[in-house]
């Protein structure tokens, strides 16, 4: 039994003070201690993307990051994307971009982070150079860290391209 540690964690604009096992991941802190169950635990090993959240605006697999190491970070979960539906969420609805929905919060957070990367001119993920032209192949490559067991990929790509427009 390891000692517990108390430290701050700022999520969706609110700073919480957690007293937890220092080995607690951001994902477990969110789900088990803060009641934010939007981020999902698929693999718990960085392979599925279901746990994706934004850390200082960058998408990350929250199952791979210790909460205690993020005391100064601003964490945004799917619950904190906005008071109303975020444009990416609206496009997911519009394009029927989910079936069971388990991967959806991760897909949405990842898409929000990805569109920001594109806006900032991160090079093409397909060619590794040059301006990113956001076509289907580019979206699939950039979203390749987010798996969907239901195979809703075509509609997910449609939704993201819709949000990009
Ligand atoms: Fe984190 Fe699968 S639960 S990547
Ligand atoms: Fe079921 Fe993606 S909608 S896993």
C-alpha cells in the first residue's frame, strides 16, 4: 500500500485537490475521483485513444500520464469543450459518426486537438512535409491513434471534414 499524496489538478477550469495514490493516472483521476466519465478506458495502454483529453490544448492519452505530473497543466475533457455543443460534436451528430459511442469522446477530443494542429500548420501526417491538405487520407492518418471497434470511420472522417469547413 503506497502513501497517498495531495496535489492540485485543474480540469475544465476548476482546480481540484486530490488525495490519491501517486501512481494514479489522469484517466483514473478523472473517472474515479472527479466523476468525469466522458474519457473512456479502452485499453489502459496507449493503444486505443478512448481516453483522449486535451492537456494545455494538446491531445494526449490520459491513461499514460500520471496526474501528479500535471499539477500545472490545464486539462480539458469532453465535458469541458463548451457550454453548448462544440462544433465538432455537432458534426458528429450531423454525420452519425458513432455506433456504440464508446470511442466517441476520445474521437471528439482528438479531432479538436487535431484541427488545432492543422490550424497551426503542423506538417502533413501522410507525407511528413509541406502544408497539410485536409483530405480523407490526411484525416485518417492524423486520427490513427483513435480506434473505433464499430468501424464508424467513414462517418467520423465526414464529421471531422465538416468541422474543418
Ligand atoms: Fe488510453 Fe486506450 S485507454 S489509449
Ligand atoms: Fe463503437 Fe466507435 S462507435 S467503438
